[in-house]
């Protein structure tokens, strides 16, 4: 924590970012997705590679302010088929999102077919069940999709990320969601610290396979980036380097080969901060980014 740069200061009545993005839907066609990045209290886990705390607060945010953020965010994005309520932590963390916010938020998102939230495995439980009941009160056919950071199935690296989760916990969480009719989205890291480039790609492939084998309906491959202080210190010590764009493409390609054998699964490579990764030279990087964007959309 001592290595952290300053956090950003945000108005707690507005999301710090909101956009209408296009993403491949469960039916294989492009969906409009309203993506809201909400401001709330920092996640208690403090994973080594995480930089999401930059847009969180130290103090709790009131339920009314969370609701105001969702309202303001949806006014900005307009309608879509799915909505992402991403809160830089866990939607089911009581210290991040007060339970009093669930019912008004459920009402606000009633027009969406799919509601996607993030959660650490440890926060799955009664609050998730309550949120689903409320969502169904306003839209009986809604799907609740929970995005979980599996990160890596490399046991030692996963332990060193300080996520305080194991692959077995993730598998159990996937079963828990399935039993309750909730969908699973998985986040997979490309080249976490303590691995070489080749190892980073190999373990990303294994992690994608595990996520899909337990029924992840959507898998997002995320290239690990620096900038949170800790990752920069690891880089200086030779314990980490950003993954290459070539690995991102290779990891995505592997995932797409897997999805061709498994129906109703999707995988994309995260391109939100893609300009940070331009290792291959400008022209080649541009060509890779174009191919990755196409593969994300076409799923082949
Ligand atoms: S659980 Fe997620 S939000 Fe929390 S510290 Fe870890 S990566 Fe960041």
C-alpha cells in the first residue's frame, strides 16, 4: 500500500465512467451493453495486481448515492440488452453496496435482459440470492451473471496474488451459481507476476480451460498492466513484465478453439487499455489489435 500512487477523487452521485459498448451476447450476436463503473468503498482483498482501488473511496458510500450513480449512468448510456454494474470490487460486499440499494437498482435495470455484476467468491451467499429475487420481481426473465476473478490456476502464483482464493473455491462458486440459475463470467489474467512470457501464456490457456470446463458462459482474458505501485516494483525487480500483444492474440485464439467445442461459451481479450501494450512495433501492434478486435466480435 505504501507504494500506491494517489487515488482519484470522484463525485459519489455519478459513476466515474459509463459507456454503451458492444459485446458478443449469449445468442452469438452483438449486444449493446450499458457499462457503469461505480464509485464505492474499496474492496477489502487488496490483490497484488489490482489497480481498481484507484477509483474507490475510503469511506462507505450511501445506498442513495449508489442508486443515483446507476440512474445517472443509465441516463448517459441509454438502453441496451445487458447492463454491467461494475463497482471495483464485489457487488455483494455489504461495505461496498448497502443492501438498501438493491431494490431501487433492480427497478432501474428492469429493462435489461442480463445484469452483470462482479464478486469475489467469498461474497457469494444470501445477498446474491436476494438481489436475484429483486431483479426477477421487475423482470421475471432476467439473467443475473456474476463475474469472478479466477485470475490463474497456477497454485503458487494465485497464492502470491493475495486474492485469498483457490481454484477449488472458484469451482465451488461456479457450482453455487449454476444451482441458483445464475450465469458465470470469468476473468483470467495473462501473465501475472512471477512467470515468464511463455509461462504466462501457457497458464492463461490452462486457466481459460478450467473456467470453461465449469460452465463459464463468458471468459475475459485480461493482460496484466502496471501502474499500481506494487506491479512497478515487481517489474523493477525483474519479477514481472507486461505481456506481449502476440501472447494476447495467442491466448484468445486458444480460447476460441475451446469455445468451438463448447456451445454457448464466449471469450474475449480485454482491449480497454490496449494502447499500453505496443511491444511489437507500431505497425504490427496495430495489425494485432485489429485482429483481436475482430476475433472478439466474430468469435472465430
Ligand atoms: S478481489 Fe478484485 S477488486 Fe478486490 S482487490 Fe482483488 S482484484 Fe481488486
